[in-house]
């Protein structure tokens, strides 16, 4: 949204969707809900009329920051969940990782001005749970391969376009330093992806 505002020289109404919305499931008309965040409530209601049907429901929000944070940040945690799964972790461990991931998303959201209810709603928690437990996530798949001790260089050679969580991970590391945030899980994921740290370090120094 910042990029849009920077490059368009007049006022525009902005809107974004964020939530647990795998495209495959939507194509199958699975019951799905999402957050529709916009700078204009009127626009939000107009878009809702266009988008909603008997299997898809949008909930209007004014929190564009929180919706964007949830949508981007969850990809990083999904990489971590994939690493844990690939390394043979049990479901208890994945639940621990998701909980820690949500706490770190919340911390970043606080620093950037997100509304807590957005982080704990569809755009945050909902999207996070889906991408950390659903096998359709490309970020989860990349993490799974890392958990199997396949090198990042070997993995990247198999992708024409890397999952979005990789670029988000580098941006997140910059934000962590800029705002002096304690995000140990994200830092561990960064070290595994870019510093060749072992998958067994994923949950070290947390708590």
C-alpha cells in the first residue's frame, strides 16, 4: 500500500484482502471467509456486495496495516512450520511454533500500528493456521525441504519463482533491527534459510 501511495500522485481508495483463502479450495467452492480492509467503508460495502456469495464471506475492516502484516508475515512462520515438519516434529511442536509465531506477528503489528483484533482474526491467526497446517502452501513446502536438510541453494534451483516468504524474511529481519524487536523464531528461521543453521535450531532460545 505504501508503494501504491508513493507512485500515484492523487488520493485513491485502497483495499486489500487477507485471510485463510487457498485458491484451490475456493475453486471447489469450500466455505471461506476473509478480511476486506479498505480506507473507505463505503467502498468496503460495495466490494462486499461484489465478492460475497453462498460460500465466500468478507468482513470489512479499516486496518490495512494489520491485514498486510498478517498476510505477509504468516509466510515466514509457514516456512518454519515446514522446517519442523520436515525434520520430523510432532503436532505438539507445530502448535507451539504457531503460538510463538502469532506472538511475534503481534509484536510487529504493535510496532507498526496494527489493530490487535486484526492480528487475532482471519487476516492474522486464520491465515497463519491455514498456511502452517495446509500442505498447499509453497512456503510450507520450501520449509519442509529445508527440514529434510536439503540446502537452500539446491531448493531454489527447483523454483522458477521463490515463495513470497523468502523476500518477506529478509524484509522482516530489517524491520526487527529497525524497531529493536525480539523475534527469536523469525530470527532462527532466517538463520536456517540464509546462514546454513541446522533445522534443530528452529526453536532454540525461545521463551
